[in-house]
């Protein structure tokens, strides 16, 4: 029986040592948690913000693509393309008039006429 008592005493001492080590480990984990938790929280918030930004950008892109697709499917497509071609043609004509000096001469004439009207 004495052996059993000694064994229990040794087991109790080992149990106390283990409890103390467990308490020390828990305290260390708690200290590490105090340091790491704010960092992890910031990173989670940053990732969440990025995800929300990407989601908004993807939705905006999809909507823009939907509108472009719809434009090509609409009956006004031919009309709009004709209008754009006319506009580009007018721009090319204006550039040619600017290059050969006609546009500048016309502008000068308009300014002189307007100045004469104001002088009267």
C-alpha cells in the first residue's frame, strides 16, 4: 500500500507540474493573441475591402459590357454607326480645311465682320 501511496504522490506532483506548465503556455498564448489578433483583424478587414471593391468593379464592368452588347443588338445600331461615320468625315474635312488655310481665313473674316458690326 505504501507503494500505491508513493505512486499517487508522484502522480500528484507530476500533475501539478503539468498544470503549471499548462497555465504558463496559456499565458504565453494569451500574450501572443494580444499581439496577433489586431494584425489579423486588420488583414481580414483589408481583404474584405478588396473583395468588395473587386465585386463592385466586376459588376460595373459586366453592366458596361451588357450595354455594349445591347447597343449592337438594337435596331438603332445602323443609324448610330452612320452618324459616327458622318461625324468622322466632317472631322476629316475640317482638318483638311485647317491644313490648307481655308478655316483660318474663314475665321479671320468672321471676326472682322463681327468687329465691324460692333463698331457701328
